[in-house]
């Protein structure tokens, strides 16, 4: 068991003593090669990075990737809080490229989003990023051009704190989770546009029908299936792209490679987990080994011991484990829809491995995921819509009933809105799809508390509501029913204001929503210690609130981090406008 005292006191005291003498061990300054197999590390304050196409090997099969300095994932960049960085990025592709520094606080011109903060990096050109580091923690970087992220253009960042680290640990390993396809990503997107369900091979079968009838009765099952059909939805739509298309990787390695991180019994091992996937959520657990969550999205949180956590695309979690036995432990990273997995091993010696758990039963959507929590079954698994209230099943696309309901409930409308959540609810106490009825602990957002007191304790002076919307039949994804190409202008924040943004998910899928340039505080009952994040999972049918201090003037991307949802239009720009007093000065 890793105690709070060990994490918060031992690490700080030891770090301070060693740092003052320049005696920090090698792993604390730069990660060890055997610990980071498949990751190349570069450290310092000046970097030369080259984006190019490279041949890569995934699970023994050759493919074409987009790499940085020839590696997939891209090199681990090790920085130090307070340093001034210079990163010269050269594009060797035959198309434009870019690098976005995910979660890093910097001038908007250095954020790396083509068309929003800079024009992109042309073929053969070099762009120089310059910014000062104002934070520490675990982050990552990736392309914001085309669909290059799907092809391997992503890598981890560790920023060591300028002072003592409040987390005590003896060794660290970085785990970059990702999904890989040998299919051209533009071809993959075209298939989704033609039919949004075309790459979901998790659909119900005749055998499932027989089992459901035996458990629930023919009338109930028939009613349920008919209503799902009228809604043009499926209870198995957990992920757009499944393990039938994807290989799931840890540090660029498939499950058969058995990527291994070493430890000595009794050591406190810090695992820095980064979800660099294009489209995949993972449920992470280490059977037989509890985990203590110490950091979320790069910022320290009050330690929470758990046995499993769900990590959405673009999120990061740091956990500390303390294996006492000289044996191997499997790090199981199961895709949320249970169609496949990535895995790694913690072991005292290379070559060891532990039993890999079998994939668990796939989760199913329910009426709660449709924003109908007040009507009928509210949990996951087989569920039938309730007859009370609005008949969602009778609403076709652009139907008068849908339009009337949207107007009555102040919902967005249009061809991009095929569904609405009539009764969205808070789901912060829920750990995520498939983790509701476990026999062990699973992390929830409601458990997170920032380690330090929130820097801005003002109540919000303004509120706004934003709906996450979709039309799955047309593979249209948007905010408030408008794809990015159709919006009139940016979402405006005013410099210095404290703003509350309420997000309502009118779709049946979980969305990792990412705000560039600023952290926000999740309103989860944490008082003065609400967790600060840069990416938040909004579950199906969920309504949650985030508080933002608009302290970063400029234009910032705000989008769903599911790559093909963003590409399809679930993207906006937040413009933090300079205050009149500052501009006149």
C-alpha cells in the first residue's frame, strides 16, 4: 500500500535533499533505456525534430507511418519547469504538418493548430517553436494536420518540476497507449462517412437474441429491439472503430511484444499513462496490484487508491504502485468496447510475464446513455425505452416532432442533430462504460481533488451551455448542431473573466472534449480543490459543468479529441478577447 504520507512527504523531502546536492539518480533526470523500450528520449532546452514517413513494424507486420526523428511513438521529450524552450521542427513530408503541445501553457502562436494559431509547416520548411515552461507533469504532443495522428505522429512529454516533486517514487515508466490501423486513415474516414456503423463489428447476434428472450421474455425484447431500430441506434455503439480494424499498442508495441518495465520488490513505481489514441478509450488495471492516482492531465491530485480507471483519448494519469513480490504483473489496457487490448508487463527481470486476463463481456448502452435517465432502466445492459413522455423512437431525422421538442426544450436543431437528451444527468460518480458493476474499485471523476487549492476562487460571472450533437447516419459531429465549417464565429471569452461552461451530450457516445491554452476546473463537489484538467470525458446523456478563467489572450482550438469526430466537424475556436483597459494601455 502506498500511503499518502509516503507520496506527499517522503518524495518531497528526498527530492529536496538530493536536488540540493546534485545527486538525483539517473532515472529521475532521464528515463532509463530498458524502462522505455520503444521510446527514445531527448532532453534539454533546444531540440531539432524532423517529421517524415518511415517504415514501421507493428506486431511483426510492416507498415508506413509518420514519425518524428524516425520513431513511433515520437521521442520522449524531457523538459524542466522554468526553462525557455526552442524546438526547430522540420517537415519532410509531401504535405503540410504541425505539432501541437497538448496541455502546455504557451502563447497561442506556438500552439501548433493550422488555420487557428499558425499556417502550418509546409513541406521542406522548418518552424521554430519558442516558449517558457510554466508547469510540470506528464503531457504529450501530436500532429494537428490532416489525419497524421492516426499514423504515429505523437509522442510523450515529461516536465520535471523546478522544486521538489510532491510525489514520492523510486522508478518510473511511461506508457503511451495508442491504436494503429494499416488502413489509410482517409479511406477509414470515408467508410465512416458512408455508413457510421460500418467499422463497428460488435453488433448483437442471433445468440444474443436467444439469451435476451430467455432472460426478459419475447415481448420485452421485441419492444426493445424495435425501439432501438426506430431511433436508428444500436445498444452496442460504444466505439466507432473496433479491434477488428485496430491493433492496440503500448509504446508502439502490440500485446505479443510483451513490453516490460522493470522494478525491484518494494520500490514505488510511477507509471505515466498517456492515451495517444485516435479513437480508443481504455480501461486500465493491474490484477493483484492496487494503483494510487497522483496526477491527472499533468497536474497533481490528492492521492486516490483504486484498482482500475478509464482513460479517454488525450487524457493522462500518473499512478504509483508498489509491487512487493518478485513476480510479473500484467498491465491490462482493455479497449472500452472489449474488442481488443493493449498490454504491458511489470517484472523484476526481462522476459517474465504474467497471465493476461480474458476480455470481459462487452458493455451495452441503455436509455440513460440516450439522456432518458428519468424513463425506464437507468443502468447498462439490456434496456427498453419507457412509454412515458416523448416517443423518441417515433422521431425520424428532421421530423416535426423532433423540431418541436428541440424548440420547447431550447435544444439545437438541424440536419446535424438526430438525437437529443431529454433528461441529461450528472454522471461524475460513474467510472465509465463497462465498469459499473465490478467487484473491485474503479476511479470516478467525483473522487478527484486538486492537491493545491484552486488559484481562482471567484464564482463564475457568466454561464453558457454547449451541446454535443451528432447525426450518426451521416457521420456528422458538431457543437450545437453546427459543424465547424458552418459556424459564424468563435466562442468568445473575455480576458480575466471567470466563466462556467455547461456541456450537454446529446449523443450516445462518450466524447473527450479538449480546450487548448487553458486548464479548467471540473465542477465535481471539490470546493476549493476542484480538479483542473485540459480534457474531460462527457458521457452519453451527461450534463456537466467546467469553470474557466480566461487568462490566455488569443485564439484556441476547442474540440472533441476523437480524431474522426473532430475531422467531421466537432471543432470550434475559443477566442479570448483582450480587455479594453489592456488594449488601450
